[in-house]
C-alpha cells in the first residue's frame, strides 16, 4: 500500500510543502546496511582512532567503516564506493564527528522517503573556548557570512528537497547503486567535487535532513581561516571553469576583492568610491546585532566586521587565483590527478560480513 507523506517547511520566509509517495514500511523489516567511507591524506592510527565508531553501534543497524589514504579525495571516494559492501554510502571527512544517533536518523528518514537517492545533513561547528570561536560561529551561521550555502552549516527548517547549496560532502549519504550508475565524483574537482555531482542529479530524489548532524572544529587561527576560505574560492572557480556551472552569486566576493585591491587607485576620488566597503561593514554590524544568541564579547563584536571582511576577501582572492590557474593551466591540471596511489583500510566489518 502506498502512502503520501508531506513536510511543511517555513525557511527564510518561504512556505514549502513537499510531498513524497512511497512505501513507508520498505525498510522496517529489513536491515539497512551502511558503508561509512572516510578519506585522509595520511592515516595515523594512534591519532585518528575514530572513537565514534563504537558509539554508532546499534542492534537495529549494521555498518562497516572503510578509510582510504591518498592525495586525491575524489579518486579515494570513488574507490571506496566500489569496495563498499553496503546498500548506502555515508561519506565523512576525517575530522567529521557524527552525532550518536546519526545512522538511526538516516534510517528513519529513509523509511519516510524510501525513494531517496541522496540524503545529507549539516556540518555544525564545535564550540571551543577561544577568541575566534564565537566570531567563526557567527560567520558560518549567518546568510551574510556564508551566503547561499547557509544550510550546510546550520540545522535549518524541515526535511526537504535539496540542491548542492544545501548539502556538504563531510556528511552525505548516497545509495550505492545510484552512485556507481552516475559515475561518482570527478577526480579533477577538489574541493567541491560534491557540487558537480549534485548539480548533475537535478531531478533525482535529493533531500536535506536538518537533524542528521555531524560536528567539525573551526580553524584555530585567523591564518587557517583565510586559507580555508581561499581554498573554497579556488575550488569554486575550478568548478566553474571545468564544468561551466556558472552561479553569479558566488562571483560577488570576486568583484568585492577586485574592488578592495583597486582602492589605492581611487584615494583622491569622490567619496562614493568608498560606499561598497562602508556598506559591507554596515551589513557586518547588522549581522552581529541580529544574531544576539552568539553572546559575543564587546571586543568580538567590534572585530567581527573585520573577520567577515577578511573571509570574503580571502574567498574572492581564491576565486581569482582559481580562474587564473584553471584557465591557464587547464590541461596540466587535468593530468596531475590521473595517477594517485590509494591505500584502503577496513576499520570495521559488517556483523555478518564474509570478509
């Protein structure tokens, strides 16, 4: 018997009702087998013990854990997918820290929406007692800070249809046969290989579950934060260049960075030339005032606009560097990722695995 499920989502002023028709009992009488897939550059068994594996164990779920060492995360993930024995592939990063009930949450959502091909949730920042922590949370929790990908870093709304702007690869569940049929991730794209993969799945059953949460640590220093944002921008530019998936909204930081870099040329010009930078600082202060729940100190509130400013400039410079690199060195860049050694480790078997 088919049943009709619906989700009502009120998010950012948008009222959405999402209907799914399926068989709610499809998985209730069978065991969902999930392969947790982790990639890392160098695996140090003593340091990276992935203690959450024990916490995830549940009598109603069966899962295996595979880890791949290598220099190309996209290729590593594709090889892991081929080696996996589960029905579903759960992609985690080596610094992802899933909630204890993550697998159960995914199981329950799949029971409600059994035709789902791709399902993901947010990556939330772990609270740490340092000066940058509160400002980092503000940046990644606000629309002004992180833009249209806000849902990746916040638990927002209800279960709903999703795009690449909602989902993040450090917490992504994909049906194995679907992943292999769609050829997996492009080995030429990192970071951001999930952007192309999800873009290509438009029309498929892709969902966002705000309660399927993993945690990750924010960068410990301003330099590492700049490096993170620069890398994100560079990856987005590579995505644009190699796949022609053009999104104008992501170019705003590029134009802003170009504007800031060119400011010395306009020092003797009309004050109107300084309006964009003044507007940026105004929006930053407004964001601080709106997000009162961050409980920032006076010093953090004063410095937050400079943090926002540096993050957006770093992303814009990353876009600039990425466009230059991937347009000028396009051919050599494609060849550079073809031959990578990957070593696969099995950290946990299925309960009744024959391996």
